[in-house]
C-alpha cells in the first residue's frame, strides 16, 4: 500500500501565510509560482480575458486597467505571478498544458513582446498613488541603482 506522504510532500506544520504568494515576490520567484500551477478551464478563460485586455491596450495605444476581486486565499497572487511569467516568456509558464490554447492564441500579438513589470503592495500605503508611484520608483531604482531619481531634480 502506498502512503500519501510517499506521493506528495506533506509539511510537518502549516501556518496561515504559507500558501500566500505576494505579487511582488511572484515576479522574482517565477519558477516556484508556475511549477505546480493547475489552470482550470475557468482560469484559462480568465487568462484569455487578461491577455485580450493587454492586446487591446497595445493595439489602441491607450492605458487600460482591471483588477481581481476575490476572497483571501482564492489564488489572486498565483494568477498574477503566472500571468507575469507568461508575459516574461518564462518557459515553464508557457508550457502549462491547460494554457496551451491561450498561449498559442496570444503568441506574438502579446506574448513574446517585452514588458516592464512593476511589483508593489498597497499594504501600509496612504493612497493608491503612493503605492504605484513609489513602487515604480523603487523598482526602477533597483534595476538602475546609479540613475538619478526623477523626484530628485533629474527630470521634470
């Protein structure tokens, strides 16, 4: 008889935040985010909607926004990490079997292009502007530590 612990890894202890993926960590932990991702037919539809929105923004040259509104633990962070992996042409992201049709549909038009993903959190911020703008400045500074920040007199 095969024990379940012989088939999957079972942790000795589980803590409330163990299965939460912070969006800002999903970009840098792409392998972990896509390693065991299961895209249900419903999730494949949500990825198709997200990529259609991005394609529309690219085609029209206009900014567009959307949001995910789900309960705690519903998988928002993992969804966004996998979407980022797809947009970054991450090989394992593109190889998720249940997303093959969506990847093929948007390959070239969206997937395969270059994007700058800016991770940030709203936690502890006083406003959306503070989170987005400070998140952007902080992320760009991490990519280009020697560059002068625009808010320090370098650009107006």
